[in-house]
C-alpha cells in the first residue's frame, strides 16, 4: 500500500534556533493578499449600503416584526423579508470573511540557500502560526511554483455570478415601476451586482502564487502574495530551484522548429530523451471559443427574452466566464522550456505567459514523452456540461412541441434555439472528445503526471483543421475508443433530454 504523504507545514513547527546549516543572507518578502482585502471591502461596502438603504425588516410593517421598514417593500412574499436579505446579505458576509482572512494571512517570508547549497529553508512569520521548514535538496522529489491554477477559487464564480445575474435581471426591470416612490431599490440592485463582478475580477485576475516542495513522505505547500515585487519573488523561487532564467540559458534552440513539427503532426507518442527544448508562442483558442459562445448565448437570452431560460442562461454565463479565465491561464504561453536529463532522472518544466507562470522540477523521472491525450476534467466540469447539454436540448425540443406556427417570431426563436443548441453541442464534442498534446511524465515518485501543451495553432487554423483532427483521432485505436465513448455520453444526454421533453 502506498504511504500517504503528510503536509510538513501543517504538522511541524521547527524553530529557527534548530537550524543545522549556515545559510546565506535570506531574500525577504511580505505577503499580503491585497486583492482579497480590496474585494472584501467592496462587498462589505455594498452590503452595508443595502442594509441601511433597503432596510432589514422581517415581517409586516405595522405588525410584530424584526428590524426597521424603510419603504422599499418586501422580497420573496408580502410581509416577508426586506430586499437587503436577498441582495446585500451574501456580499456582506463574504466581504467580512475575505477581510478577516486577508488580515490573518499576512506574514513575512524568508527564503535562503545554505552556504554549501545542500539545503534551503522557507520561513513564514505569521501573526498566529509561524512556520519554519528546512529542506535537504537530496530529499526533494518535486518542486513547483504556479499562479495560473484556479483550484478552490472556482467557488467564487458560483457564489457571485448567478446571484449577480439574477439581481441585474430584476433590477433593470424595476426602473420606471409606476408604484415605486423612488429608484433606490433598482439602483442598489444594479450597483451591488456590478460590485460583485468587480470583486470577482480582483479575486481572479490577481491571484496568489502557490509554492510546493515534496519528498517521499512529506509535502510543503504555501500560498504567497508578495506585497511589493511579485516578479522578484517568482524569480527568487525559480533561481532557488535552478530553473533557466532566460531563453539564452536553454540550449539547442535550432531544434525548436523540428520539435514543433513533431508535436503537431506526429501520430502516436514522441519519446523525449536527454534534451533542452524551447517552444515559443503556444496558444489554443478552444476554451475561449466555448466560453464566449456560452456567454453570448446567455446575454442574448437574458437581454431579449428569447432562446433559453434564465436557469440555463445563469449557468451558461457562469461556466462561460470560468472557461474563459481557464483558457487565459492555461492555453497561452509566450514560452515553454523543457529540460530532461536521463542520467540524473531530473525534469525541469517552465511555462510562462505574461505574469502567469507554471514551473516544476521532478526527480526520479523514468520516462518523458509527448502524447495525444484527452483532457482531464474536474467533477464541476462534468456536472455543468451534463446540465447545459441537457437543458439546451430539453428547452429546444419543448419549444417546438408547443410552438405557435401562426406567430413568425416564435417560429424564428425556435429555429435560433435549435441552431444554438447544435453549436453548443458541437463545441462540447470538440472540447471533450478530441485529444490534444500533453507531456506525460512517469517515474518512481511520479504516477503518470500530465502537463497540457497548448500547441501553436491560430484560431483560423484551428477552425480549418477540425475535420482533419477528428479523422486523425479516429485512426488511432486507443483514441478512437475514448472518442466514441465521450461522444456517445454527450449524445446519450441529448437523447434523454429529447425523450423527457416529448413525454411531458
């Protein structure tokens, strides 16, 4: 049975006086998640404004109740709760949590190598729980730094986007309401929704960096948001891990074109022996196309009340924005450098796009190769894909079942609905069932790790080569099996939705 790794920085509090080695002068950083703090202030500010301007009444105005009535009506049902509870309460609570978390996560970080360069230390001087961790380089099997991974940040999308879309949908409709005394309610709804989007943008666009070191039985991981110089911090970690800092440090540059040709045209697998490889201008537009399609579908549906329902539109907008951000983080690179030494069994990988970086060093690597592999999806991607494919088909079929052919606008709406349904389905097929280049790494401590390589296709080239890519996939027996399986699953969802719509 494989031994489970434990997290070093969660269980060990080593004091600096226990240091066994002499270290160089440390590089010092102050970590402060300012984007979370500012996002928290924005959400808290709008939440408090809603509290005072929309009231916090629970119950009827002139009967036994809780809170104060300010003349903005009741939400949900007559004599229910004020609009603060449906508009501003969630942003207020999230804002408070973000501010508290940002303050408690402030710490001073010290990083340094030993004089002999046989070890290094990472010291977190936190307000409550300081951590000091010393590593012997010989024990480390994996080192990583990245700031392009969403991880648990996906939760913010589902907390803020559907709620904000619903608030906007109701808020715009309330302007000019003849029974309203003033425009305070719709104005606060619109401002709160836009405040939510601004806060989400800060949380996503300015993420923290994640640093991780692993040995055979321990994992050390830390999130850090350098207060002054993020680039200086990243370069210090990269230097500490002995990554090439510049393209001039990567040799065999004449092999770039040859490797690109192999990567894009070769069928099957490409073994990589001891080599240094640099790839320039890598890009893949598929996630952007899928995300923008979902966002545009949602915007058209909500703005003109055609095509699909509010439920579908809210989910489509949320997943579309999420996919666009993932595409920006993962599918573009100014450069990718790869260094593998078959003698030392060490692999160095660095991918950079602007300030987005993903760098890893893996030891005890037995085999490295480029393969055509299918994307690995998280459970949230699976659930949302199933729901969106099902709802789009169900609503399209149901629309034709009850269509009024005497009204040309309704007929036109249903035709558009079918076209958008087919477009979304085809893009999902391409996204789910077509493999793309991955760096496959396996070894004693690495269990078939996959790193996605975007490729160097332009958007025009990608659209032209769709049929060619499908034919290429179906010619490879392993890929053909997965292609058929994934396509059949998506088709099965379509069929189930069609049957249910016809039976209703």
